[in-house]
C-alpha cells in the first residue's frame, strides 16, 4: 500500500506544487489522476517512488517512509513510466533496454533473460528484440519504455500521460493491457488529461487542481459534473454532454462511456418503438 | 459553384520516399484544396500525414532529402523550385511541440521573427506583429518570455508568429497533443477564428476527431501513405464509418454510438459528428 | 566596455587596495541593475574556489599577495556576473549582429551574415530547456534503479552513460525540430533582414564608455610609470 498523509511539496524556487494530499493506493486499484497542465500531476507521481520527498507530511510505500529509503529501493516496487520515452531509452537493442532495470536490481542473467522474453512477448515487441529502440516509431518507443519498467514486475505501476501521441488503436491496446494488470492484483495509476480514454477505461478518478485534490470518485460521477470538470480545465466526455441534454427524458446524467450509453438508449428507444407500434 | 472555387493546393500523383527508408512515406496523392477550407487530416500513426504536411511547406524536399515524384503547387508556386523561406510567405506551419518552435526571449520578438527574416520595413513589421497578436489574443503576453507561458499560450504565440507572415494557408500538425482538453479546444477555436475572420485555409492534423469535428467541413483520411477517404466530414463519417473504425481512427463517440444504434435498427439517418446534433436528433425522436 | 575597464586594472595590479576599490565601485552598479541577490548567490558558489586560490597563493607567495589574488578573483567574478545578469542575450545577439567583423565571419563560415549571432542567442535560450531535460533523464533512470554514486570511480563514470546518451539524442532531436521551425519561419532570410528592435546608445551609455576609457588610460599610464605596492 502507498499512503500519502497530508503531503505538501514546495519546489526550491518557492512554488507550492502540492498541498495537503491524502491518498491511498493498493493492489487491484486503478486510478486516473487528472487535472489541468501544471496542476501538480507529475510532481505527485514523483512523490510515489521517492524522486521527490514531501516538504510536509509523509509518504509510505508498504510501510517504509520514502524519506528513509533510496529511490532504487523503491523502484523495485513502484514502477514509474515517464511520458517521453526519449528521456530514458539509451541501449543498442530493445532487449538490452528492457534488461536494464533488471540488471540494476541485481537479478541473475537467467532471470533477466526470462523476464525480458516474457515482457517483450506480452507487449507485442518480441520481433524487435534485437532492433535499436531509436529505429522504432514513437508509439513503439513508448511501449519499449513501458516494457522496461514492467519487466521488473513492480506492484505499483505509475504511467505519466500514456496516451499522448497515440492513435486510437494503440490506446485500445493500452487499455486492455492495463485491465489485465490490475485484475492480476497490481495497482495502476495513470496521469492523464485524455477524458475519452478515462471515460472508457473507467478508473477511479482523482481530480487535481492547483496542487490540491478537488474531487474524487468514479469516472462517471466526476466527469459528468460541470463544476468539477471546469475546475480542472477538462471538458466533459461526449457521452456525458449528450446525456446531460437528454436528462429530461428520464435518462441518467452520469453516463460517460459509449457502451453504457448504448444499452440505455436501446432500452429507451426500443421502448419508444414498441409504444409507437402498439398505438398504430 | 465549382468554377468560383479557387484552388490553393494542387497535388498530382505526389509521392515521396525519405532517403535511406525502405518504404515510401506517401504515394499517389491527388489533392485539391480550395481557399478558405478547414480540413481535418487524420489516419493511424505512420500513415504519412506529417510527411504530406512537410511537402506542403517545402520542408520536403528542401530540408528532408529523398525521392520525389509527381507535382505539388501551393498558391501557384511549384514546391520543388522554391526555397522554404519563399514558401513561408504562403504557408504557415504550427508544430506539435511548442517548446521547439519559439526562438526569441520575448513573445513580441518571437512574433516579429518571421517578418524580420523576410526583410520588411520596421513599420510594416510592427504593424504585422500587432495585428497577429491581437487576433490570437496574445497582446497581453508580449513582454513575457516564451518559457513563462502555459502550453496553450505558447501555441497561440506560435500561431501569431506564423500569422505575422501573412500566409494564405496554415498547417497545424497535432498542435494540441500536450495540452489539456479545455486549452486544446481553445487553440482550435483560435484557428477557426483565422479562417472566419481572415479567410485563411486551415489544415489540422489530429487523432482526436471529436476535437476538430465542430470546425472542419472536410476530412482527409490517410493510410499506408495514400489517401483512403476524402470528402465532406459528415458524409465520410456517415458513409465510410466502418472503414474509419477499421483503420483505428478515433471517431467521435457520438458518431460511434449513433452507428451502433443504427446497426441495431433503432434509429435511422446520418451519423452526427458532434454532440449538439446528436442531442437534438435524439430529443426529437424521444418527444414523439 | 566597463568589463574591460575593470579587468585591465584588476589584471595589471596585484594590490589589495586597488582590488578593494574596484570591488566597492561595482557595488552600486549591482543595486542599480537589481542583481545584488543573484550576485550574492554566485559569490557563494565562488567561495570554495576563492578559498583554494587563497591557500595556494599563501603557500607559494605572501599573505598579502594571496589576499590580493583572491580579491582579484572576486572582482572578475563580480564583473562577469554584472555583465551577464544585466545584459539580455537578445541584446547581446543584436549587438553582435551590428559588429561588421562578426557578420563577415558568419557569412564566410555559415553563409549568412546573421547566422553567428543567432547561434549565440539560441544556445543561450536552450540552456534552461536542456537543464530541465537533464533533470528528467536523471529522474527517469533513477526510477529504473540506476544509482549514480554506486561503485568505484570507473563504475561511477559508466553510470553516466544512461544519462548522457538520451540527453545527447534529445538535444539533437530538439535542434532538428528547431531547424524545421526556423525554415518554416523564413530563416535565415536575405541579406536585408531587418530587426524590429534596434540598440541605441543613450546618454548614460556614453558616460560609461567615457569613464571606462579614462580608467583604462590611467591604469596603463600608472602601470608603466609607477610600481604599485601589494599592500
């Protein structure tokens, strides 16, 4: 379990980036941290693996205070995938890149090889094992970066803006993969402002604005409320906007994903059709 | 109607292969863009959208070397015979990453950068800079350094910098990737203002159709370096919905919902492209 | 100009008194330029080095020459701080662009008269961006279990490879993107590139130049005719 207790963080420049954050993350959780640019999302992510230590309050990972242990120690449990893969890729081959973290943690060559193979397979990167990461496309590089973290099997996976620059198909694949991970009992935390992605993936949403948590709850309850969404410079997902204007027909307002919308409308329109046929 | 349409971009069998690449980046592109159109250019990653845009402002073949085939004229100029600096008077380009397209240490100096290069008089530059900053709503930022601005402000400044060169067409290549949704809409709105107020032609490259569907009347879809769909946005979404879905294009969620319900036989009519249309159509159905 | 004016006496004389006078004469300027705080910060960074200079000179020379040389270092530090803290790189670029020799060299080497001064301003502008990149790369690799200060000297140097390679590639990528954006904005333009802002010398500028010239002349004259004692 990762616990943040009344965490505040001030950068050396004096900027108060986080204030009074209380948050608990445990196995099987799927969270989306959303908020405007500069809301403190990435700063919060860096608190989770000790890259930044709280100025006030306390962050503990499985009971260990992040102030008292090294980042390398925490990195075994908390995998943080940075937004831009260019900030971490450096090896000659994809295989070496994915092995980097494992070697840092001192695994034996046999374990390293096995884990690398498994991870590349799982992410559909096996065919690129001996390719240089720099010859791959942006989307593929992003997957290599993800693989390099996943290979060490962290209990908590933190993804910073995983959908930026990804096309729809790549996002679908990512969504399925995340689903798999947290149903295996891992915690997945995703930092994003991709409302449509969140609407379909349906995580618990933590809404961050100006360094503080301003709302939390299911994607449905948070993303369908104007005052919350506006505060974090987001826009409501299309389904929520649609159902907002259909509420007078007795439909619920808190619909964010297209599949639930379909079921509701099937029922409603199916009903309408029946009444039409009986009347005539 | 067709006669009065003035073409600003004409491509005939355009193709390009980067030197050293195995596959052609784009091929067999036939394209005609009229003055004042707002075009959404989309397609899966690696489909050739960015390469096509690079052709439009001459980065291909001036900056990127490779094999060029076919013809491309922008505002009457043959791309292959013009240096990029000359083309920059006709076509403006806003890039994805705002950080890497602002050069100067203040906003005002940055907006002035293009016209300075073109060698206009000081009075003319001042006039252009002021106009461009006014239209893009960046006048209040003029003394600030680009790195002090938010992402959305940076993109507006980039737009102003391009505008100060008085181009007749502006290409925006995934201009909102790094922005939060609200700011993204704001930047798209700014681009639309330019089309409505100045009659500029706008081409936006974007994965997220829902963001642009409100403004664009035409969509061009690419796949494997070719244009696979081109036409009125509403018609393409309506008639070629399955093709788009198959390509993994992120169609607006309301369009998806509509097409699923239509497949169920629960409703008829054109696939809506944005929420307002869908809402009024559905309300209409349910009040009866 | 003032930089030269301070440097000439500072380098010509090894006297404690001269150094103190020079240092004191710069203090008001620091406050006029509103950079006193930042100057204090750079002084703090210079403490170790001045200590080193003092110790080395104390053992190789006399106490007074050690004090004088340490003070000389502080004078140099202050002078350069003053210059770079008060002069925007943009203005410096513009000034460079006005110098005939720079334009001539730039045309000869890079093909365009304004390319050299532009290179200068861009380099300055990129420093903060690359600093942020460097921090992010370090953070990203530490998140993968990299420990920079682990192992012997050789190992430690090797630890920096995962930092340096991404940083280098990012810098290259950035400059390519920058180059694309430059091309699209009509850079480098023609010989007749105008600039919206022009540097104009005003009254105080002439006064500073005059004072500087007098100081240089006096220093050289004194240096040639008298021997100034260390203390």
